[in-house]
C-alpha cells in the first residue's frame, strides 16, 4: 500500500507538471531518497533535545500553497523572476543554481527539493550596485508551503535584500524555506530576514552562501515567530579573502522551540568569519544552538570568531549551546564562546533604584543585552525595528 502511494506521488510529479525534464528528474530523485530517510530524533547529547512531534510522511502535498507576495524593487538593472518566469526567461541560470549551494542529504531538504513550488530568482549583473534595498514581503495562508530564493550576484556587484514573512491567519502550517546565495568575486550581498509566522507553524529553513574571491556576505537572521523553527545559516568561504558576518537574533515565549545552526566553512586562505547570535526566552521557550567554524588545511591566514548568548527570563525557559571549532591549519586565528544566564539581580536593583518598576527595569535590561548585536546589524530597515519587536515580545 505504501509503495503504491509513493509510486503515485512520483507519477504525479512527472505527469502533472509542465516543468523541464532536468527539474522533474531532480524532484523524483529527491522524493525517492526522502522516502528512505528516517526522521531525525532531535537529540544532540545527554539531555540536549527538542520535543518535536512531526512526521513529514504524513504532510499533505496534494494542495501546495502560494504566498501572497509583494516584491519591491526600485533598481532597474536587477532582474527578478518568479518560478514560471525563471523557467521561461532564464532556465539555464536556474538549472545551474537550483539546489547547487544547498546539498539535499537530510530528510527535510530532500522534501523541499521534491516539492518546491514557489521560487524567486534575483540576478545582479556584473558591476551593478543596488542603491535601494529589495524587499520581499510574504503572507502565508496555506497549510503547506515550499518557498525558495536564489540570489546570484556577479563579480563587482552590490545588493541588499530584506525578507519579511508573516502568517495571514492562525491556522496550522508547514513552511519550508531555502535561500541560496552565490556571491561573485569582489561582490557584496546583504541578506536579512524577519520571520514572524504564527505559533501554529512548523518552520524549516536553510540559508547557504558560496563566496568568490574578496567577496562579502552579511546575514541577519531574525526569528521571532512559529511554534518550532529549524534554522541553518551557513557560508562557504570558497574564494581567497572572502568575508562573512553571520548575525542572528531570536526571542521565544510561550512554548516556542528553536533549533538554530550557524556555520562558517573556511575553504580558502585569508578568509574571515564572524558568527554572533543573541537570544532571549521566556515562559516555556526553548532553544538549542549549534555553531561550527571549520578551517580547512589550505585556509592559512584565516580568522574565525563565534559567540552565542542566551538570556533566560523565566524559570521554565531552557537553552543549550554547542559551539564547535574544527581547525586543520595552525596559521590561523580562531575563537569561540557561549553563555546562558538569567537577569542580573544587582543590575535590576540598580535600575529600580532609579525609579523604574520591575517590569520597566527588565525591559531596559533586555534591550541592553541585545544592543551589542543590534549595533552590528548592517541592514538599517531591520536594525531600526529591533527595539519595537523586543518590546512587543515582552508584553
């Protein structure tokens, strides 16, 4: 019975699509591997685990949804294609880049590759500098959504892109999102996202970049929404002299759970990475952070930094941090650190002695906790909203 259902789904992918053969073959191959892969157990060590009750095999892919999307692009030299437009007008680039940066080896990513039905391709030609940020504003109303973004920034180009994702209702949903960034030589890509999905949504997202020589990729990953968030942000520093700033912020309340991964892969000499994540949890919120700075044998002269801080604002909130370094070359500089703590009562007392009540003092304390990261944020639109978002989460 199960084999018949699997065969029917593969047949549907093949026969009910007007997509080119290379894409259909890619989908069917991913679906076949997806069915073979077991669900992960979300256990990362002794007493380090998440409580996730989900079976991807039971998710209904018969009626995939589309977001209500608004694209704001004031830059005439930038080409932005949605899925059908990309297949019609830029198929060769789409074929080259789709799932080229993100390797589909786990069950969630294979699921995405098999059913990704919403895609935006952003192409920045050589020597073009985007003067106004591009905005992708999405409202999610469907129960199952697979969304994909590809940014191709050619040599000597500059682009800033901001995504704002919200739920249009309060219904249960499964939302899968993959972002692939290809940064050419001497290019700069600023990418930021604000995730504010409702607290009945399971959100899986992977954001991966591949860099050219002397390129710069700045990430700003802001997670405030969803019930469960599985998020990975990885930069492959493939070109000599490439740099990445991987900055993340999260704030969970009620029973929200976050599984956050941040990676910097130093594959060439003289590359630089800065991973910096800050988050707060209240009520019964929980977060597991896993970070990796990996420096390959040939990546001499590289510099990797990793720091993660979590503030617990209630007795029932919980967090675990697992930072890792893998260094194959001695001619490098690499440091890491992590902290999990509660509000400093002495500092809170000082603030109250200046006329603030306990709630006001706690708000000021939390704002101060996040301030170091907020000041590092490269994207002005998101940086300016952070204090309001933090205030809103504490009410």
